[in-house]
């Protein structure tokens, strides 16, 4: 019934295959929850928004609005695809609180091995697109802004850490001083500070 609406249906994800196997045939035990876009960033923070594997899309919406994954991106394409889809939904996320997907998460690499030279620019692009979406959908409220800036600061800080770790192993690379000069640091820091989210620079 939910998929009959012009919306998007999401489900929970399990990282334990035994849990997923034990759930077969018991989907009727799952609880359905509806959350409006007014709380969009809370859903983003709990990782419901970004991945494509926890969603049931309506083909009609995708075809009618020519929604595609960006082909020129190596990171962040899932988010841009989903934001485009959410633009054409009805402003409500419907979540089946039941693990319908198993996500293998045991492939863990070091900070230096997982670092990409374009990671900083990708973060700027993703969070720029995210804010544009929130403003466009008229949901740039204080709750969403607070979570947005807190997550943005954490991603910037992690990117800097990864860059530092990478450059320790690759002495010919020295991008970090340049990245730290970008005005985005001051902007995000000030927005977090005035909301009482961080009180010292890490």
C-alpha cells in the first residue's frame, strides 16, 4: 500500500547474516514508521538517506524525471541520485523497521589507504548539494541545520586526518596546508560553535 503513494519506502539493514536469515518469513513483524522531510537530517545522520540498497524505488518516478547516477563521480553519486529522487517524492519517508538487506562491512582499510586526493572537494560538493536540497525543499530548519553542520565538521576533520596520514607515507604530497586555508573551515566551525556543538578546535 505504501508504494502506491508517490513516496519512497526504506528498510533496515543488518550487518549480521544470521540475523537476516532468522528473519525470513517474518516481515509482518516489522514496524512501519513515517517520518517527514522536516527531520531529513536525522535520517541522514542515522544512514537511511545515503545508500541505495535500503530503498524501494518507483520506476515511474525514475523514468519520468530522468533520474540517473552521475557517471563522472567515484564517490557521492549515491547521495546525488537519492536527493534527486527525494525531490519528486511526497515529502514523507516510510521505513520498514525490519532488516531486509545484509550489508557486508568487514572490509576495513587504514586512513592512508582509503584516502583519495579529491576527497576534500568531494565533501564540499556533497554537502553543498545537500544544503541546496534542504533549502529547495523548504526544510532548512534549525534541527536540520544543526545536524548538517555537525556532520559537515566531522567529515572535514576526518578528511584532514586522512590527508595527514597519507602524506606521512607519501612525503612528496603536501596538500593539507592548502586545504586548511579554505574558508569552509571557518564557516562550518562558526556555525557549530554558535549552536554549542563544539567548543574547541581538534
